[in-house]
């Protein structure tokens, strides 16, 4: 079956992608409410990622799954979404299912050290048009992308989303693009 999945990435042969996607959906969903992605890799030509959707308990399961994955030439198997620090443009759907784009390059965060990790206050000035639930979802999506899902799950214990930081928090704010460095340096 693995050679058929590699054909996703080539135009040499025709492959029934609908059947392959359906087969993979069925396999992955047997383990729980995971997302999965197959894409070009970084250290190998291809990657299979089983994302736990930011859920700690599912992350433990995805790590176990990947420990049992066969070692295949040309493939990396990842238990969570890797970071994409270059991406600052995101898309989200509001409650009426309207698509919106947002840029996080000017966002700031305040890191509050806790016993088990860190709490964050995220300043998201360009999310004012969204309800609180959509603001939180948009912020989590951006953080998972910038940090990678593993670091997000392992380190972030709480998240507060604000449109503007309180005056007493401004002095402690860092650009969101520096957050991964901050979290890994102070580990």
C-alpha cells in the first residue's frame, strides 16, 4: 500500500486518490478524533503526520502509534504537527461559516510561568470582529502552527485572548514570533 501513497506526490501514474484518502481516514479514525496529513517531508521525501488536534490525551496515543510505525525508507512519521514559524497568515471560519484571513505578525504575548508549564495572554488586535470562541480558536491555530503541536501541548497550560493588553502587562509582552525561542530557552 505504501507505494500507492507515494504516488500522491508524483504525476507519473494515475492513482485513485479518493479511495486512498478514504482508506487512510478509516485507519486513523479507528484510534480517535485525529487529523492526518501526508506531505513532502524535510529530512525524507515524504511525511505522514497524525495530529492529535491539540489534545494532550490524544497526543499520548499518537506518540504510541508513531513508535509502532514501521521504519520505511523515504518516510518520516510524526505524532504532531511540526512548527511552521514562517507562516503568519491564517484562515478561519466564523460562526456563520464565513471565511476570514488574519495575520499574526504584529501579535504579542505575555508568558506567565506556572508549575506545569506556562499560561499565555495573547494580544490579538485584528480579531475584534469575532466572538470569543472564534478568537480563541484562531489564536490556538496560530500558536500550534508557530510552535508546533508538541510544544503547544507540552508547555501551554492556559490561554487568555485579549484585543489589547492591560497597561501593566505591556512591559512583559514579547512578539509572538519569539515565543518558541522563549519556551525552549527557559525549559
